[in-house]
């Protein structure tokens, strides 16, 4: 390629049908089990701690919708949730809509994709994945008769929308590369051969999705690449009508739409790096009719719009912190929802009804469990409706969080969110630093009850909000992708160094953790800064980026060109190979490694981490642990059941504590070492 030749002795691992491949992966799993056998008691303790903090028998807040209120319940000993509803204001009328535990019987993996009740509340449509490959099958149940009245449509992606006739469903199908590329119209109870494709996307860089407006007036079809978007509207009262385009796609133009009354609200980056808000009449969709209502402000990223009948909520991000701004059309004024802490995460909650004067939002921080608030638009009074309980003897006032700023190699100021337990820490402290840095996704400063097991043992936890993420606006993202990708890695290393230089972290006891695109970051750190970390946890890591991006037959490759680059171009090939984790494995004293994979993962193919570990084994000078653990029955997200997920996290935390030389410490008292 471009005059370069490489050898790949582990290429054969991609042949998943070869029995030797599965034998190899199982042998690696056996080695991981053997190498961590001495941690079994610690893992059991950690699982007990995680489980002991969680209220196993719990239920969500009821979400009103028409004459019903919908909620989700969890039960003690149950892996999966139960979906229920009750007549509005009548708890005694509760009925079970769907018990995921019953559907999961006999399955090694189970995931519910979408769940949608018909507008007349009589039919329940849902999709199921039993392989972990994120391809779903449709089921439709008659809720009065408790009978399945339609099933068998396979190869579905995310998205399930009813037309207002309560008989017509719109769904998204995938192509051979598992790219969502078609929207079909299906009438419940009819043969799938009669389904009509209402939208087909031929451009391999674009993904198709569907949704419905809160007003229930439109079905929305969207087609998006990483850098461009296009939306179409369909009258939800006329499911056989034609799609109406909002604004044809243009390279580099991204927009999203919401419906409100006689207008569309358009969040757009048209002449606005960090986006602005426009409006246009529903019968004059073309951009020549768009009028600005919220101007662009550089560095203030407009992220989302929630439209209701007579108010809207604008979510924006300033200095990495979300701001929820309510514009009240009824009173003609606006206000921001006050928040209690300087570093937190907040966003729209479950707001199913269009005609309402209350707004629910979710709130969390590194020291505050997930909370749901409701604010009255007229009185501006806020009420805490529910907070995730943390059971046991946990005293949340014992923990502290803060925002730090590191200086990267080129002078960029990089934010970090840190949390610790003061009475458990001996400074400088053993540290876990987490990073991602891709797709303009900001890592939220959110609460984790499992993380308390680290904090109680004197570990400091830090999130490095590196470039490539979306914490500081669109420019923060642009500076961490394509030819600027090295900034992501430099930022992470600088965050690590800041923690050491400012006395937070013990330089010899720092573990880095990241997954998927954050796993690529981990792979680069292992190559570029092997001395900086005593351990690295790389979960489903995207570490064979060059080979993957050269192979358009692999799911998601073509759609990812705008994020990583197309190595078929010579200059891009050079940029990607300069940092590619698999290409740049060197003979070094590597940190301890825990690497995970999912055999059915459609996002990061299992052979990427498998090949990377194999290559590291031949090059490393280290005698530290180097472990590969492949989930044979799942995909990108790991085990599907909640108890299985807790066991999985307990295993990872046990390995991290081993890396930090804290495997013998107790979570209930301060570590005296």
C-alpha cells in the first residue's frame, strides 16, 4: 500500500469460522482465568460491594402518556427489567407490558432494542437481539389478548416509529456491511413481502435513522454522515404519503429538526461552528426561509432542542458544563435552570407529552447519584422526584470532586474531572485515569456506585476530557480528529503528567482505562508512553485502525472515513500509520494489560484486540500480566444481564487494584500501606 509492505502473522484470526480461531480465543480466556485466580476472593468482595449498594428491587418514575403512565421495574435476582403501565393516577391498575427476563430464558445474550406502544395504546412493538451483533428482530404484541400478532422481520437497526393509525410501523434495515440504509413501511399482520421501502440511502458514508416528533405530527427520516445530514418529514396521519425533504444535504452542513406548532426548529452549523437555532414555517421548509432565533456564540456549543407546545428547552455547553435554558413562549421570557454543583452532567429526561407545563431533567455528578428533577415552567419551582439510592453504609458526603486543567504540549488547556475520598487517600495517590476523545462525544462527569470501591481504597479517579471529544465545542472535536488525532494522545499524556506534577498521583501507580475509540487511545499510550502507566485497561479497543479502514467489507468502515481518514489516500495513510497501535508495537517494558473483546462485536471486530495482544507478546520486555478476555456470546457492550455486568466490572476492578498493588486492601477501611 503506497509503496509500503507489512507482515501480519496474525491475520488468520479474522476467520471466525475456523475452529482454530475459537480454540485460540478460548485458550486466551483460560489463561486469563488462571492468571487471575488469586483475585477470586477480591472479585467476590467487589461484586458484593457493588451489589450491596444497589437497590435491586426498584422502579422508575411513571412517565405519563395519554390515559396511561409507563414505568420500568427491576426485581431482586432478575437480570433484566420489566416494563409495566398503569392507568393514570391508579397504581392498583398496573399491568405488565413486557418481562425481558421471560424473553431471555435460554439465551446466552439478550438485548431489547426498541420498544414502542401504538398511539391507541393497544399494540406493543419491540425488537430483540440474542447475538450481541446489534441486529434486531421485530415482535408485535396485542396487549389485550397478550398474543404475538406479528414477528419475524430480521436485520433491523435502531428505530421503531408508529404512524397515528396504530397499524403502520416504520423501521430501519441494514445492508451487508450492517450499515442502516433503508426505511421500510410495514402494516401489522401483513406479509413482510408487502413492505414498502420509503427511503434508501446509496451513499456508503451515510447512516439512516428514524424518529417521531413529540407533537406526533411527523415521522422523521434522517440520513447522516459524520459531517453532513439530511432530513425528511412524513405526515404521521397519512402513512402512505410522500416524504418531504427539509434541506438537501451539503458537504459539511449538519442540522437537526424539532417540530413546534406551525414551525420547525432547526439546529444548524450553517455559518456557525458551534451551531445556532433557526425556525421556518412547516409549509416553507427550504433554507431560504430559515430565520435565526438563537445566534452563534463561539465556544458555546448548542447541543439539543426539546420542543413542547408553548415552551422549548435549549441545551448548550459552556466550558465543558451543560446549561439548560428554558424559553417560555407563553410568557415571552426565558431562564436557566440553576444547578447545585460546579461540575456535573444534566440533560432532558423522559418527557413524552407535548402539551405540558412541566419539564423533567436528569442530573448527576461524580459525587451525586443519578437524579430526576421536575421544574414547573409557570412557578419555576423545582422538585426532586427520584434519586438513585446508594445502599449500605455509604456516606456520600465523604467524597469530593473538582475540575482541574492540564496544559498540553501545544499549550491547549485540557479539562479533567477528578473524584476522591479524602479520609482514604495518602498523597500522592494511586490513580485511575479514563479517556475517550472521539466522535465529539463528551465523557460525562457522572456518578458510579461501582467506582466507590476504588475510592474507598484510596484511589483517585480522573476523567481526561481530551480533544476529539465534545466538551469544549466543535473546535475541540476538530482538533482531535483526522490529521490532528495526535492531539488526543498528547492531551491524555499531559493530563497524566499534570496529576503527577501537582501532587495528586503517584507516578508509579497510575492505571489508564478506555474502551472502543478510547481503546485506541489506550493502545497509543502503550506505545508512546509505556513508562507512564503501571497498567492499562483497553476494553473492545479499536487498535488495528489502518487495516480496518483499508477494508470496506468490514461493518462501519466507509462511514468512519470522516472520523479517522481514508488510508487509501497516501497522506492519510502516513498520518494513521504514524500512531496506529498495531503498527507501532515496540520492544519496551510495557505496563500490565487487560484487554477485552466481543466475538459478535460489529463495531470493533474481535480480531483487533486479539492480534494486538499477540503482537505485544512477541515484543514486550515486561514480565507484567498481559491478559486478553473475549466474550464469546456477546458484542460491543459486554454481558447483557445486570448481574453479569456487575460481575464483569468486579473482575476489571480487581485487576486494576492488582495493577495498583492494592489487591489486598479493604474497601471498608483506609488502606494503611
